[in-house]
C-alpha cells in the first residue's frame, strides 16, 4: 500500500510539466486551479514563481518579470522565485549580458527581498517545493490558503519601500513617485518610457517623458535604473537633439 500524501499545495493549471513530475511524488498532493498570483502556493505566507531560465531572461527583456514579482511580493509574506535550468547555454544564447542577468537577480534578491532558489531541472524543482512545504506545513504548521496574507505594512508603505530599492533614491523621492504613479510597476514603466536626450556629440543633456514632469529626477537616475531594472542601457529609447 502506498504511503498517504501529507503535503498539500496549489499549482496553477498551466504548469503542465511541473504537475507531471508532482504526480510521481510520494508526499505531495496538489490541486490544480487558475491562480491570479504565483505558480505554486504552499501556505498562506509562502508562494513561488517558477521560471525556466530562458523565460526568465525573456521576461526581463519584455518587462513582464517585475510586474509578476511585485504582485507576488504584495500578496505573500515570503515570496520565492525558483529559477530552473540556469547554465552556460543561457549566457551564450540569449543576447543579454551575463552582468545584466546577475544584476537583475541581485535586485530581486537583496532589493526586492524575494528569495531566489536555482534548480537544475523540474525534478529538482519538485524537491525544493517538497522541502518548503514540509517546513511550512509540518514543522511550522502553517495553513494552505489561496488568499493574500496580512502584513504589518500598509500597501502604500510597501510600495514605497520597494521603490526605495532603486538607485539614487530615498524615502522622500520614493513616496513622490508612488504618489504620482500609484504602483511600483507604473514607476518602472515610467522609467522605461523616459528617454535620455543627447546632444549632437552624444552627451546626455536631459530627459523626455513621464519623469520629466517631476522635479529631482534627471538623466543619471534614468540611466542607472534602466540598467538595474531592464539589463541594458536601452539605446533605442534615447534620442539625440540639437544643442541649443
């Protein structure tokens, strides 16, 4: 007689490959459903976003990644990013610099406060999920609830705290950006949509776009944070203007 599965998790209905591996687990019982936030929910405090390595890089380049992770962080006290299949092939075939990939990972980990766990493959991902579930449900006796966990910080304070992780910004400027753009994701969009204007000789002269409307944000802020958030200087977003 097979052992009864004693760990219970929720898995997004689109995670077909992961579910095929979990089907073979002797300890994990899962329910597949459409999840608004996260790919795997382990308890009312812990949820995971699973990214295959190439999708991770693609989501940086098209700006999906930070929106997903911000929603995860706003919803769960202990968000986790499981990064699957990170190897030399990733660095050689994505068109993104290695330093930019690691820069994004550093920002996610120590600025956004999201745990990043690398795995080699789906089987290792299942092991990570099982270990986290065991810790939460058996050791710490945390219930499994597909809802947002209560937190001490207000939504507004949490949003400002995330923005404080950007380069060259403090609490005052972070609050100013949140008051103007409402959410961290909208702040990130404002940064990407703000152009650095260059002189005829290629020197930065100013900015054009959403951040131009706010005092205290110049081309250096835009340049540094585009590099941190999006992994490149994004020359296509820059525009030369004649010297005046």
